[in-house]
């Protein structure tokens, strides 16, 4: 199909604001809207180029004096869990994730609220209402799903669903070359069980079963302790000015300054 000039996405730049990851830094983002029948294809193309999705917006950092935010993805066919990750997977083997349409629920929002209050009380999402949450999940033109985690039940082997209260959830996009974890949250009282790690490990397996090569994890931020966990999923690729490459074991700080 011939692409007309009006089909091309239009990009915009946000005003500077305080960086949520690095104290004393400011951030700017370049963004575009993803709507209409081409939104799903555009989401895949832009994700490959380092963008992230929020509702119908695709964005990426555009900071003039900082390159610390780096788009990363796991190369799933080459991923081998380390000893700690294998223990985590075994410890949480009583959980199962069900892939559901992107529909918000009161149970999801209650868990989301508990997670934010316990883990990110000073974050930018803490004031989200139930309507804001529903918009985050449902207002999209791309291929996406909600993966809900519950304990395995007596009928799990028949219907693939868990029983009991919701323990974790992940809003996940389906791209041409992989899955992209848009946002995940879980029961904060079970933090010691490593649920965040488990959901990433589970998504690596979901990506592999779909025959897709990559799990996109958003941004790794050089110098941010809260984002450093992403380096544990190896081989981890990062987006450079010349394309995707394996993130070194000890990244050169000058490269991301």
C-alpha cells in the first residue's frame, strides 16, 4: 500500500522536567501518537527504535546532555537463567499467568494501588485514579494483553487459569519481533518471593514459546539502582547509535554520559 505523507507519524518534544531516575538531572521526551489501523505495526517499528508505549503515545528520551536511559531487550533463545533465577522460578512454580484481553478490573486496580503505595509512593503514577488506570490498560490501538498471575488450582490443567486472589499482573504488548512489558505490578507483601523477577522469567518463556526473539524491558538507566536489575537477564542487548549490541558486563560510563 502506498504511504501518503499524512500517514507518517508526527513527532513532538516535551518541555524539560525533573528526571525521575537521576537526581539533579532534567529530562525531555520525543513522542508521537499511535492511532488507527497502522498503530500495531508502528508500535513494533518504534519499539525496535527505542520507543516505549503509554496508552496511545510512543515516547523515548531526548535529553540534550545525558544518554543514561538505554533501551534494552533480552535475547530469549540465548538466555540461560543463573542459579538465583532458577531458584526463583522453582519457588514460584505454584503461580500461573493467564493471557487476557486488555480490560481493567477493580481487582487489578486494588492491587495496583497497593503496589504503588508500598513501592513507589513518591513516583509519578501515585495519583492515578481508577479512571486513569483503566485508560492505561484499555486506551490503545495496538496488540496488547493483560497477563494475570494467580495460584494454580484444581482446574488449571484444563483451562490454564489460576484460582484465588490476583497476585500479580503485567500489561504486555505483542510486537512483530517479541513481547514488550509495558508495566507490571504485584502483591507487595510477597516481595520476598521475588515476584518481579518471576514475571520477567515467565515472560521470557512466553516469548520463546511464541517463536519470537526478544523480550523488551524498557530502559536501563546507567547510575540508577532501581533500574540495574535488568542487567541480570543475559544476554541483554542495548540500542546504540548504530543498532542493537550486547550490553557489556561493565558498561563504560563515558558512553552513557
